[in-house]
């Protein structure tokens, strides 16, 4: 791949598969799936079972979010056939996994999906997965995860001293922005935090935290995506028929869209019930997080040849699609002006 010199761009504040002919259905095949999101896993398993008439079933088991870090090796080592969680759980293995989950100031779930299907994002994901003997597919979306706080967000200088809980690359981004007390939300005492970065409205409501953290940002560039991914052992997939592999592919796509629609509705309803006070993110916090996001991206780029290739593809698509969006919007409004001109 030709380098596109991603360092000239910034992620900061400024910035179907063809149908295969199914093979004869296999009888009584069961795959083991470990997940941090049992509800999303149940939806995916239900799609697969119904589409195969029960010939292919998924046996799910739940793990604590704090234990998600071990799911990649569990699948790679054959302890499980599949896992379902956010790929940023595997940053200890490869920082590039974060680009497919929660890159600060990066792509939202819909844009990530576009990268995979309209550009070379799928090739990048396959390249990273091959290193561990797994294949990876987007298969769920937990919805928007804003920033919650006990008090209105202060200026950046005061914000840096607050106790903040975050996840994935958001932790590193906050630390690079100067925050001195950042912990991983998984396993942390949430009640002792001043700010929670990376939990949806429904998650906050389920944990009984919306009353203690009544201030919520309209958006959160530090956690722009909450996509869930199915990580499947290549060995387990190779043992399936073409038809069953196709079903899994389509079931993942259906589960992704189901998660997006469901989370949008559930989060909106929960936000109304919570009675939270919306707050804009102060400009200086926005700018600081955006600047550190660019530095974080450079860190991933410099991790190695594979990581540099993935970052290059990521930034090229992000900046390219942003440009096309601006062109499309301008063309739309120009067209409407012509249509309604006297």
C-alpha cells in the first residue's frame, strides 16, 4: 500500500459480500462464544440458530468486562471458538485494535463500517487478525457513550486534576492530555470518580449512577464508537460449510444494525427518564483531547509496519470521506436552491 503521509492530516478537533451458494447444512454443530455483552451475544446466537434451522448453534458464556483482555488469547488457543467484545480490550496485544473500536476523535461505528465495506478497512482488519489466527467481524453496537460528571465540566486546568474513569484508547488519550488521575472503568469504584467517560445512558441507569452524575455532554469525541466485534478462530471457521460461514457473516451484519437501532431507542428513553442536564464540552478540553489524539495516532503509527499501514488506511478514509461528505452536502443544498428558485 502506498503511504499517504497521514502526519499531514489530523484527527483533532479540526479535522455485501456476494451471495454464495450454501453447502448442505451440517447437523449438530455447536460453537463456544465468550462475551462481555450477554444480550448482544444472545441476539447473534438467535439469528444464527434460526437461519440454520438449529443445525448451527452458539453456546454463550459471560465474562466480566475486566476479564475481556484474555478473550483474544482464549480464542487463539482454542479455549473458545469465538468472543464478542470491543476490540479495544486487546490493546495490550496490538494498539491497532483500538482503531476498530474507540479511537479518540476518530470514526463512529457507521464510518468504521463504511471503511470496511467501501475501502480497504476489511483488509486491514484481516491482516491484524491473521497474526493471531482469527477472523474478525463487526457484530454489535452499544450506542453513544457520552462523558458524565458530578459537576459541570470545568476548564482544562481543573479538569486535569479530576478522578476520571475511561476505557480503551480513551485512557491513554486523557493521560496524554494531562489528566493525572485516570483509571480503567472496568473494576474501578465508579462512585469515587468525578467523571465517567465511556458508558452509555442505559449502562449508567442500570448501574444506578445517573443521579450521582447528572451532567452529560452532548457528544464525546474521546469515545466516538462502541462497536462490538466477533472474533472467531480460523480453525473453527474452516471446519464449517460455506453456507454456515455465510450465515455467520450475515448474522453479524444483522446484529450490528440491530444493536445500532436498539441502543438509539433505549439510550434516548433512558436519558429522558434520567433527567440529566446536558452540557457542552468546554472548548479548551475539546482542543486538548484533540491534540493528544493526534499524538496517540502517531504512537500507533510508530509501533511497527503493520500498525503504520492500518493507521495510513484509517486516516486516508477518514479524511477522504469527510471531504466527500462536505461535497455531497454542498451539492444537495445547491440543488434545492435551484429547485425552489423563483
